[in-house]
C-alpha cells in the first residue's frame, strides 16, 4: 500500500506516515487508526505480540480470530503493557464539582487495563478512576457488584450515555437523556416506579465523568 493510499484511509498526512516508516516518530497515538486501515491487530502493530489480523475478524485487544486460542500470560503491575486503574470510593459534597478519591483495599481493588487500549481511546491515565456499582437501578446494563472506569476529563452531557454524577452530594451512575429542553438522569431498570428519572440541573446535579468501560462477573 502506498503512503498516498494509506493517508487517504487514515486521514494522516504523508509526512507523518513517512516519519513513522523511518522511525522518526513512535506513533503510539495513531496505533488504532493505522491498525484499522492496514487490517491488522492494534496489539500486534504496537508490540508484535498476538495474531496478525488476516480476515478482519480479530479481537481488537487480544488480536485473536474467533475460535482460536492463545497462551495466557501472567503480568504484574510493573508490566508496561498494562496500566493499573485503582478502584476508589468517592467522597463528595453537594454543590461542589471537585471530589476526593479514597483507594479501596482488597484483592480485586486494582483493575489492570491494556495500555494500548488507553492510548487508542485517547485517554490520559491521570483522568481515569474506577468505582464499584451498588444497587440495581441500572440493571441489566450495569449490575450490583460491577466495576466501571470513569473518564473524569469528559463531563459534557451526551444524550443516551452513562455518566457518574454528584447528585446532592451522593455518587450515582445514571444514563443522561435529553427531553423537553432538560437533561434527565434515568435508570436502565424497567421498574420506573421504583427508579424514577430525576431532572439534572444546577448545583444539585454535577457530572463527575463519563463511564467508558465496565467489568462484570455476571455470565
């Protein structure tokens, strides 16, 4: 594939692609974009590990075709391929946009995420926190006992997207909906009588960040 064709597919300039080919730039920011255009696994492109995508049916994180297997490799928190997102408890006050994060302790407190995934999404590690889900208001999208990662740099409300909210001094996770010129906090649980929607306005409702990933043990 020529640089001209690749530039058209990726939206990158030919000079940037030339720098990548000659090793002048590491290009980690462009890994996901380049992998999609070249038809390969992002993990393989960045690290040389895993399976090379051959037919467009490869897991974007593991680099595997459906029905195939790879050896499981144990990694520790110092492995540069992984980034640790500590699980925290949020301490909030009503009407205050800032928050304090108190680390949770326990065997499952820390959440290890592929560093390549964070780069591909354009996130910054210092903006990511993990919290636990309590209660059943978001069943069955988010269940009691699940964990979620929140990007605290993304506070712009988006219709239909799940956010962590400081609601009158309490941390809650809800889906934001736009209706009748107002923003509402809604639950995914179909029991709307038990979990009614709440209007999101003023200092009683402050966005902490957008939910970008979840971890669940529900099968």
